[in-house]
């Protein structure tokens, strides 16, 4: 049998016939356990333009090689034989850095180019023959030498992950976080900090770490600490469920030393001497491992109650988990745990498509910005003499209650929901419990029609309200419709997994970057099943000025400030866009110890909207300060500096869909552009018109020009009927649909015969594709 010319083979054929056999048959890698092909690493960033979203291209590695499942050590990128051996190296290096593996390979089926981060061979890059790929043992030994892992530590480092038999596997960054932690503990490190953005699976990551240490008997008794009951309960019933009967939750001051995995609310074992006696019932060396969830909440401070527990069990290995480590003069996570052993930021999560981007609607109220001063001797509605001074934004809802302001805020929130979806889950962060209650009442009155249908449409969920707290599970459960709107103060600012929350309202002075990022984290989860790809922040307190802080690592896709009387919903065209805000960030004023805060409630104080704002952020995190037309023009011209270049690229592309996809990945939403220019225009005409100022032809006119030419004369009558039907399909639906061969299965083309019968009219499939390509050429000849 003749062997086909290697250069005629596709990339996939090169993989199957040359690369895989070289790795498996000659180097001895296990095809089923140690090798995965076409591994998806990221989901693809979500791009938001107006109300429309699209995903960018996901990152996919051709091969990842594992010493054991979930212990990656090498990346291999393949190219067809028309490329050089090293053509895939740049891509392989990028994936190797993501996975934190030291070996990257590129191959075209002739040989391998190896990049060795460990420089164990004396060369960073070298070409090796196809039959000389390193064995698993060779790469593993080089890996261990690089990591400083000795023979005695390897059983810990290589212990299996938990596998429930389903298709669920840890994401690439979770694998890196888990392996970094296990390797550090194997080498004797006892204080570890992991920083992972909200919504990236910290608890699941912690579970896999604990599972491997527990199963390898490296750590036999483990304590998991958190600061919210709901976090403990979610952890116990979800991620930690596989621990089964070995696990218990410490509650009702009862301690049973027969278990191995303990979950505990830190407030239950700290505070009074009686509380402290609960954890002191354990000997100080009882636990081998302590994991502190949301460690920024208390353990960062030297005099905190968390710190007392950690210091009591000082002989245990301790791992701190947080999305927002605290670093101030008084409080430091890294001072106690050390520098983060691994960080996965909000910005990276958005870039990878695992976290939702967001818009910001800023609303400025006159009394917040200009202040308010009472008349001399003015009494409030409760006959209190109002202090004679200027009340500023920091006083609003703390020492000054403006009832008309509550009504205005509730009206704006309702106006936004009516323009989008009144059943989008919404959290309003209020100054305190009293403010949360007032907002509940104001929102009920603004939404009386829906409240009449179900009284739980609006609920106050705060620490002091049993009924409200009881509805927290229903609020965060995607399948539960009610409650829809939750007013809160502090309770929901951390640890609440609100997957479908689409609107976060800030009507509270934010005292720190940590608190701000935790609040933003309530909306960063993506839930595609419930159409949750991005969320909106409605800011009444200028809290989003914290976006200018370099410590904040996730930029909004849009910030919007409508003018008075305009809708609070950002326009799709990006109009009313301004540069980033300026001015001071409001910090919560302290209350003197022993002094109760006095609140004044003046009567009939009129309030009004001064300004509302929008801004877009592009892929590079910089502000986009133009409309969608301007953004499209600028972005396309970065790729095509002239109309001629674009026309050549379009004409040369066999699949026009490839160029359309490329534009989508650059954040250009052609659907939104069509909303402005016209729905009947081809993507080709949209770009030519908007970017290069060419007069557009609609799809129907283009189809008609093809019919009027002599193009059809060379075909038989049956073939002309098929081409005419394809033109009709193009005129109705666009170029993407006729490029898909499955169009032959759809009416009216399917009325002409089965796909096989239609293709036979052309002679064979190749001749059909040639005719289709010729048809597309004719469509764009008018340009």
C-alpha cells in the first residue's frame, strides 16, 4: 500500500500517525492514564456589548502529558508537516506557563523541539528525533529534581485525587493550586496562603487538598473553619460529601473526638471563656491540618479570635483561603501565612471565561454630592433637634435618613429591572439593618404588583431576621424564583454563592478594597443554564471609584452615568460614555466606643438625580470611550489597515465564518452593529460600511445581482435550482448558513432531494464545494 505524502496530511492525521505513536509506543506513555488530547483549558472570555454577549475562543492544548492523573508535567503542540518542527512552540510555552509545567514540546511529525524550563539537559531548547521522546520516568525525575521533591516526599505528591466516576475534573488553575499546596506540605511548609477569586472553586480546591493528604495518611485529623453557618452547611453537603461518616460539624457546644474531619463555625468556639473551652477540649496537637476559609475575615489580625484558635493549634499545618487577602499596617494575611503560594485573580478568571464581566451604572444624588444642612433649630420627624452642620455623603443612612432618597433609589432599581428582567436576582447592600428595612418597604411599594403575587418577591436578609435568613438558601438556589430582591447590610457580603445574581446595588459606604471585592464577588459566577453571563453594579455611593485602585484586578466592561431623566439601563450604542471617575473614596467613619449613633430623619427633603454614567472596558482592560461603531472601526483597523487588505482576506477565506468568528473574539458583536446599521446587511457589508465608509448592499440586492449575471448559464437546470435556493437562503439568513453543508437538509433546499441526491447533481461533494465557493465569489464581486 502506498504511504501518503506527509505534507498532504492534516494536523490531526500527523497527531494520529506520527506524534501519538512516538509518545505512546516508543516512549512508553500510557495512552489512557497519562495522555489527554485536545484539552480545553479555558472557556473563552465573555464579551459584552449592550445587551448582547459572545464568547471568545477557548484555549485548547493538543496534548497534556501526566505522570499521574491531574499531575501534569508536559505540553505538546502539533502542526501539520507544512510547518516547521518548532512552529507550535510559542503556543506550547503559553500553555506550559498556565499549567506551571516545566516541559513544552512542538512537533510537525518529523521530530520534536523540546523547551526545558529546568535546563536539566544543559540546553533550554533542543531538537530530538521522533523516536527519542523522553519516557514518563525520565521526565518525572527531571521534574522532581526541579521541584526539590525527594524520594520520601513522592508518595504524598503523587497520591490520587478524588474521582467520583463522573466527567468532572478540576480546572487547570485548581490543579495548579492543589499541586502547589501538596508539594509545599511535602517539603515541610506549615503555613500556606491560597488566593483565589470568588467563584473559582476555593472550597472544591480545599476538598481535593484535604482528600489527598487524608487518604495518604499524611494528615489524619483535619479542622475546617468558616465564619458563616451557610458556608459550613454548603461545604458539608456539597464539596465535602465524599468524607461521609468520617466527617462531623461541631455544634451545640458538643465535641466528639471520634471523627477525623471536623467542620466548625469559628464564632461557636471563640468569644467567651465558655466558648473557648469548646476548642480547648481538644489537645493542642489534636489536629494535623487546619483550613481557614475566608481567612481575611479574622485571622489576619494579631488580636482576632480566629488567631487565638490558630495559635492554640500551632503545631498543625494551616492553610488560609481567601479571594481578598488583607495587607495593612495593622492586619496582614501574608505576615501570618506567608506570601500566597498561588494566586488566581478576578482579572484572570474573567479573561479565561470562568468569571462574569460586569457593567457599572453610577448614579449621583444631589444631597450626596452637595450635602445638606438643616435650618437653625430644625426638628426631625421624631422631634429630635438636628445637629447644625453640613451632612455629607458619608452621613447618608448613617446619621441622616432622607426618606425621599430611599424612594428615589427604589424607583431607579425598579426602573432598571423593568427595562431588563424583573425576575433577575438582585442584592441591595445597605448601610445597616435599619436602612435595609426601609429599602425593603420602598421596593415593595414600587413593585406592589409582583409582591401581590408573592410576598417574598422582596425580602430583607439580615443577621437579626430569622425569616429573612431562612430565605437565604432560596435566594441563592438558581431553581428557586423567590426571593428575587434581597436587601441586606453585611450578611451577604461574603461567602454567599449567588450564581444567578445579575444586579448588585451599592448604597453603602465601602470601607476597604477587601470589602468591595467581596461584594463584587457575589455576582461574578457564570451560570449559562440561567442565561447569566455578566452582571450589573448600580452604584449610588461612588464606591466604584475603587476601580482606580491598582489593587483591584478586574475591570468593568462598562460604567454608565445617564443624565437626569434618562433610563438607568446602559444604551447598546455606548453613548453617554465618559472617562473614569475622580475624587476621594469614601471610608466608613468610626463610631466612638460607647457612643450610640444618632440618626436624624428630617421631613420633606427633596432629592434628585444629578448624573448617571457608563464606560466600557476592552480586552486589554482599558476604557473604551466610543460607541460600538467607533470601537468596531478602531479594532478592525488594527488588523486591516486598508479596505484592500480586508477585501483580499475576505476573498481568500474559503470559510467566511472564520473571519466572522475572529471578529467576535475581538469583542465585535455584529448583531449589535446590525441593530444600528440594518439587519439586512451581510457582516461583510457591515464592516466595509462602518470601518471603511463604503456604501453597503443588503443581502437581497447582492443575491439579485448574482441572478442577473451570466453566472448560472454554465450549470444544468437542476443545479441552477439548487444555487437559486442557496441564494434565497443567503438573502434571508446570511453567509454563515449556506457555508454549512447541513443547509441541504433544510427547506426549501431539502424539497429538491436528499443531501446525497443534491450533491450527485453536481457530480460529487468536491464539485459541490467548488460551485459553492464560486457562488460566494460572485456574491462579493459587486465590491
